[in-house]
C-alpha cells in the first residue's frame, strides 16, 4: 500500500480546495471553513508560493501557519482593508453557502421568504460584493439536495444567469471558479455556465454525487467523470505535521 | 471635546425614533455597557446601524428596534444570534440588509457628507431587491457603467467602545483591527465613547496609528471597565467565550432567557459585572 492511498476524505478535500488557487500567483487566498483555510495554506506551502494568507484575523502572515497558531505578520488586513481589496480584485475567496444553484447563485442570508424567513441565517455578509468583484469558489462540507438546490431562496452571491441583467460592464469581474464538496469537485463550464461535475472523490460514485444534487448536473464531455486526485506524500506531510496536527479537518468532514 | 459623563447620562441624551450607530464588529469590541443601559431604558422605535452582534440581539429582544441597517448579525464563534433570528422570524423589526462593503461605503459617504458612494457590490444580488433604500447610478464618463449608489448611513448618535480613552474623548484600541469605529464616529451628529480605562490627556501611549477616535468627533466619554463584555477586547482580542455560549443558549429558549434576564439584566451595570463574576466561580 502506498502512502497516498491512506488519505482521508478530509485530506482529499483539503487538496481539492488548494487546487482552486492553482495559478493565482500573488493574490490574497481568502478562505472560510476548516478544509478551505487548510487548502489556501497548503497551496501556498507547495505549488502556489506567491499566495498571501492570513492568521484568520487582521494579519497577513509571513509564512502559512498552523490552524489556531499565531505567526509573524508581513502585512495588515483589517476588515476595512479586506473590503477595499474586494473592490481592488487581487483576491480569490472560497466561501461557504447554505444554498447554491446550478448557475452559482448562493444564499447565506435566510431560508424561506426574505420578508419573514423560516430561518434567518448570517445575512448577506460580503457575498454580493465578493462575487461581482473578484474570483469566487465555494467549499461545502456536506453536499445534499438541501444545499444544491434548483433555486436559492435569496441571492446573496451572484450566479452566471445574472449576466444578461448585469451587462458587459457589470459582469466583467464575475468569475466563479469551482465548488468543492465532501463528494466531489464542480466548475461552471457546463452549457451556459451551468455547474458541471469535474471529479468525484475516491470512494464516491457519480450516482452519489447526482443524488446529492437537487438539480441536474452537467457532466464532462464524453460523460466519463474522473476521480479527484490523491494528495501527494508531501502534501499529506504538510497537512498532518505542519498545518493541522490536531486533525480538525476530520471534524469537518467525517467520511 | 468629549465631556466626562456616565452611561446613564449618555442614554438620557437619546430619544425615541433616533438612528443609533453602534461600533465594533459581530461579537468584537461592542459598547455593551451602553447597550445594556439602553436595554434598561424606556427608549423605543430606534433605527440601529451596526455590523451586528449581541448588541443587535439584546436591543431586538428588548423591543427597542424599529429598523435594523446591517450586513450581518453574528457572534463569530457562535455563528447565529438567537434574538435577532427570532425578531426576523416574528417580523418584529424592519430590516435594511446590506453587503459588508456597501455598508462601509454608506458610512464613508456619511462621514464625508456625501449623498452616496458608488460601488459594484450588490449588483445582481437580492440586496437590491429586498432593500428598498438602494438605488443605482450611471457613470457620467465614457464607460457608462451602472453602479450601486450606497446612500449615506448618517446617524443621530454613534456609540463606540475603545480599550483606552483620555478624559477629552480621544480613543485608542489595542487589538489588530479598528473595525469601522472612526467612521461611525464621523458619520453621526454626536458620538459617545466608552472605554475600558480612562487616562489623562497625553497619556494614551502606544503607536499613534492606534489613536483611532478623535475628541473632535466625541461629545461625551465614560469609563466602563468590562464595558465590552462579553464581546472581545484587548490586544489579543479575548472574548468571554463560555459566557457568550451561556448567553446564546439562554437566548434560544424563552424560559432560560427569563432566568438570564432576571439574573444579569434586571439590575444595574455593577450588578451585571458582579453576577458574571459569580457565574464564572460557579462554573469552576
């Protein structure tokens, strides 16, 4: 048995999240959720060393730091500067979503009717600005038909079907990159930028991924869905020994 | 220049129907002693402007809020605020929902006496459909781009909390993040400042960049030790996490909330602080 075959589902997810930032160069990798934060720091530790990452607070750290640790700052990014950076665009954010639809509209605001919601969530936070101003990906730890929905109740993050309304100017920075879940990896390269299944994680079938979606998923050309790549031995070492020695990733993704 | 005052005198300056800006962010450096004073007051029909945390929750459950202007309400380590959720579910408050960036631009506009600030943030999202306050504007230049015109979020009074202030109302923060507190101060006709600790003028110390709030924007300043509790404060951003969990758990259940209210909120601020102290001893 090789070392890589022993990777847990969470570790596969961390690497799939990291891949979102491949090729991004010297921009801020903003992340929400354990596997997403680990992914940003792993990408910077390995194949994307130019990335900037934070301590989870207002500091840009000089090196990618372990979860919950402090690090020497190389820059200052309090909330207000974060908000300006969204407008500036040198930022690729991986957000969470309580609902997401096939065009990438996402909802973190409320479930049900906005005027009197069944369940009030966080509110819009930065989702509207994030999606319209800089590259956006999503990390969803538990994919289900309740999350992958036909239509989101409230549009917090903007999806590709809003491009007509937005026009050429308004939509020029709309750039939804990928969705990583506990089951697979998705992008928006289906017909008319619809969500497409890119790969399923080792141990997951295409059927499982489809059943956990409340809309029809586009498939790669030819219909064959590859397996999400396994972490390399070096990636596993960085995740396990450096970034997350307490294995918090396994609390977020239990499979 | 800020006059030395008390939380009671500050809240006595407020009137029904006023728009009140509250500094801090989520469950971080909130002027909670002043919020608790409003909680105990007879004020009503307030419009609250806030990056919301337990300040919003407390004022909602006390029936003080007619309208909330906010990009979120969260307690950070506890994601959702039970009182705010209940107020939305029961439709007891009006809600003007903003994107975070838009919210900051609204404060920037107010702070600089502009009617609005333009941004792309919000376009295409339901912020534009659910928030009737928001309009768009077309760029007068060659691009002709349509942008959101975020209206000035001007307040009658802002309440902000600093780690240290001097007796004139200059304020310094110790953490890594100023949040939007200086903008709240500039965006209001009057600002009242509370601080964990008061010093004499010239003794604020620290790097000059941390002198966030200027006395030119401050009407009154008051010392409230533990005044941010249970939200985070200090250089390390310490929050009373166990008490926050106790608050969140109590707020989610009417009976538990009654017990919480009786014990912690029915008396004055000194009673609150001593009951919190006793509560921690009981947990040990």
